C-alpha cells in the first residue's frame, strides 16, 4: 500500500502542472491513494508572507471543486487535503477557516520563525548568522505548540529546519523526546516526507532518530513526496517504505473526512 499524501499544484505559485497531470502520474505508478495538500491561503489567517508561497484566498473554492471533480473521475481514492502553516496566536482564525471546507486531512507545518521563511532558498543565507542549537529549540517549541493546538491531523516534514543541512551541535535527544511525546499526546500522525532527499540536506524528513522515537511511542506515519511538479509524484516512496519496514513499522495512515484509517504498509 503506497500512498502520496502531499501533492501541491500550480495554485500555490511555486509549483507546476495541473491536478489532472499529478493524478495521471500517480495512476501510472500504481499508487493506491493520493492526497492533494496545497498551501492554504495565509492571508485568510491574517498573515501576508514576503514571498508568494500559498494559494490566494480567491483560489481556494476552485481548488476544492477541482479535487472533487477528480474524485468522481478516477478509479482510486483522491483525498482533499491542505498544508496549513501553524501561526502562533492565529489558532482561532485557523480553526474557523479550516471548518469552512470538508477536508479529508489537514497537514500542519512550520515554515516561519518570527516571519522568517526558513525553508525558502532565497532566505537560506540567514542560517549563517544563527546558532543551530537555538534554532532547533525555537523550531521544535513551535512544533509542540502546533501539536497542542489540536488544529491538524498530520505534522508536515517534522524536522524541515535541517533542509539546508543545519544540524544541532549538542545532543538534542531531549528535544526529540519532548516533541514526539507532545505529538503522541495530541494523537497526531507524522508524515514521512521524501522532499528532504531532493533538498541540500539529502535526508528524508524526519530523520531516523525521530522516526525511531515515533516507533517507540506508537505514533502513526503517512507518506508524502511534497511534489511541486507531476514528475515528483511518488518520489522516493519505495525507498521510504523500505526504511519504515526496517524500523518495524507495519501500517500506514490514510484519512477520510479527517478520520484516520490504518492500512498495511506493504502489499500483502
Ligand atoms: Zn511544507
Ligand atoms: Zn508541501
């Protein structure tokens, strides 16, 4: 059972390809299920980013409608998701905005630290001025707040702060432990996001230490390529399945109507 629960579309302004092209790529690869998870309009949450990184508010209804049209045309399940930034202090606005659509799943992601878009290649030079240990503390404190917010179903690219190969200098196992415990308490799912293999860090998100902690605590996982073009659909998923099987995972989470359904990780 291989699913791809993290597909973007040209609506976010930094991806290419139509939704039908993403779906066709998934069908060709024999994926069992896909989920579109384009970037939710930040303006609806009261935040205007410096770079164009999300759908525009007026595009959201068309996005939802297009996924629903695809659902009726394809022979495999196509889920309606979104990738939503966790913006501290904007929890009420986020809850209200998400409640307006019948999403199958919502991925909660952290892409901003005090307004700094730290996953954006154009902003990466700022890492050189910052202390990695402090960065990890700040980033994972936000992840724990995200978990406590009760707004989402899936934690997106859990350790994306490493994207440009930034790693802590000290032992950070206590950060891993505290963050995973908060994720478990919130009954959240963690995605294994293969985009990290395409990024400078050349490691999937999250890394093995976090994955092993998820396994230890019984945190469910799902899979996503974070495709920003139809060619990236399904990227690295077989490698991810092998990695997870090696760590002892036997199931994968899928979602329908924001309800989690566990499926066997490997074909029987
Ligand atoms: Zn993201
Ligand atoms: Zn994404």
